[in-house]
């Protein structure tokens, strides 16, 4: 359903017909100039080759041409790979990166496990390339 309903804000990489990576995003209804990246995934066989960054660049080249000026995503502080991915995206695009806690650990249900806080990363303004 996501690929059907959000095809304009998502991208999939394929090798020999098999999906090896994807970025799922959506435009925020209350802020249509902002696209929130919901998920990024790359198959283990393709990691370390820059695929996630290339997928983000491909997607945001299209979105920026259609009026998107900011990327938002949430990342837990221990997810160093995602932090590097979005920091390098901001650098490649020459855009500012702002980070603020969006959800603290206390905002998640107490089910006996501790959920890491989630920081909001906001990158922009993004300009056509």
C-alpha cells in the first residue's frame, strides 16, 4: 500500500529485479514543503557502497523540483549509521542541519524495555540542483 499511495515520495533500488534498498517518505500534510523520511533500508549485500545516500539524493532531487524545501527524520542517538547518512546528505546539499529531541524515553510506553529517545533532524532549505 505504501508504494501505491506514496510512490511520489518513495524510491526503490533493484539489482537483477530484486529490491536491494528503499527510502520511504511522505509530505507532511500541515507543511507540504517538508518531506519526512520514515524508513531507509539497504540489503546487507549492498551496504557500504553509498546506496542509501544515492537513493536520498535521487528522491530529493525530484521532491525539491516539486517544492519541497526541508527533509525531516527521527533518529535515536545510538544509530550512528543514520546520523552519518543524514549529516552527509546535509553536507552534499549545502543545507543546515538542526537537531532537537522530539520524543524522550518517557514518551514511550513502559513495557519493561527502555526505548531510546528520538531526535528530530531537520535539513534545509533544500534548493534545486
